[in-house]
């Protein structure tokens, strides 16, 4: 991120502190100068319920998290939590669990115990904070989530999400695992709900399937950075550096992942990254008015060896720009380049408002 972006982020974070609707808030400071020294302690002190919903504030006091590095594994299941950092470069939450780690009984964590932050209730908001999984590359540690978001009406503004494989999981879990009898993690076996989430002016970094899951999610004005994990020689041999999305959109859900005005950047070799592949056969992903770097492969999308998914997925673009932008004759034939009329169907109120009129944008 540029110095100008960082300065703007800091100003925006300070403005947020003064516009929370009340002068009252809880302060977390790693140096002990606040109400609490850890974020989890502040969350545990909140009441179990908020009286309102819809804007992420409810009736809970906002939690102001001062600059610092917080080595914590957060578990948040109270509705209406609102975390406000002092800028994503300054307020950092990090942990290093991963899928290959083992519990004391010898069983593996697998993907869904590996999170740095679990968000399991509705109306969560975070501003100006980094969520980091520092476990390392997937070839060494397996999947390692920075966030596991399993709440409705979740909002992230000016946040950073840093990881390698599986950085962001947007719940709920699919109905069944593909390779074993259980998923593991905090929501295994829970009722599946239709969830909506909104990421605005965020930075998201990873390499393999690093945005994945079943929720309806809008990414507005975000930078999506694919990390290099291969040499140009390995790419020349036909190896793939990464896949940005792995959606598992339910069949009866109209919208999956929608990227609007985003920049897809990378330090990976040219022609080495796919826009997405289907974790489940009805995956839905759309890029609208996005800039795509040279790392994006001309064919755009991968079927993950599931030829049957080619007739059920909905992979689309509209008005892509940059060296990785595709046209109908370049992309796989089972993806779509939208017309202006079709793109209009992706207006944000259509995607997110639902029956309760939610409007985070």
C-alpha cells in the first residue's frame, strides 16, 4: 500500500472513532494503558445481546483497539460487536494455528480450527484492523485461516487480511465434506443459514483458494493480492501459482462473490493465477469494473476437475481492465462476459438488501 493510502487510512480510522454515535467505548491497549490488555478480554466483558441490528453497532459499546500487535486467537459469538483499530498497518491481530497442527489427542486441526479470528454472530463490524495468520505457506502447514466469518450482516472497512492458503472463509459450511465424514471447527453440524457480508477498501492477500465459502459477499474497492509461490520455470512446466476464489454458493442463492471496482495485483509470474474454481458445483463469482494484473490466466477460470460444474457455475466479468482482462474468445467457454443490462442485475441493493433492507454501502 502506498504512503498516501496509509495516511488516508489513518485519517479514516480516527474519523470513525469520532462518529460511532457515542463518546463511550471500551479501549484495548497492548501496553496495558486501556481498559483491557487483550481484545478477547474486552469481548468477553460485553453483554451477550445487542438490542438493535443492521449497522453493526447494535447497543454494544464499540471497542477501540489501540495500535499494537495482538497475538490472540479470537472467538466472537456476541451480536453487534464493533472493533475500531487505529489503521490496519498499526493495529494487528495475529495467530499461527494451521490445518496440520495437532490437538493433544493427536487429531489434526484441519481447516476450520485454524482461524485467527472466528466471527460467529450477526452485525459484526471491524474498521482499520489487520487479521493475520502467520503459520506460513500451505505446502508446509496446510490451510490457515485469518478469519472465519459465520455471521450475517458482517462489515469490514479498511482492513487487511493476510495469509497463504485459505485466508478468508465466508460461512456457512457446505452441507457435507468431500473427503471425510466431518469438517471440524466451531460450526460443524450447525444449521446452515444464508449469510451476507461486505468488505470495503480492504486488502486481501493469499495464494491458494484464499477467498472461499458459501456466503453472499460484496468486495468493494478492495485490493486482492496473490502471493507468488512458484518460479517462472515452475509455471512454464504447467504448475499453477494460485486460485483467488473457491466459492461454495448454494444452488438456491442468487449471488455468491461479487467484486466491484477492485484491483487484482500480484508478485506471481504472468499467466499463473486463476480467478476461481468451484469448491461446490453451483459456485457464483462476478468481477465488475475490476483491474486485473498480468498474473491472471487468459482462460480465467478452472473447473477443479469437475466437468459437471461447467454447466452449473456462474462465473462472470463486466468491463474488466488491465493485462489480465479477458474477452469472450479468451476465457473458458463456460464463463460469461456480461452485457450492460446483465451487469445492472449486480446493483448492490439487489445483492445485499434482502428482506431486512440491509444497506452497509
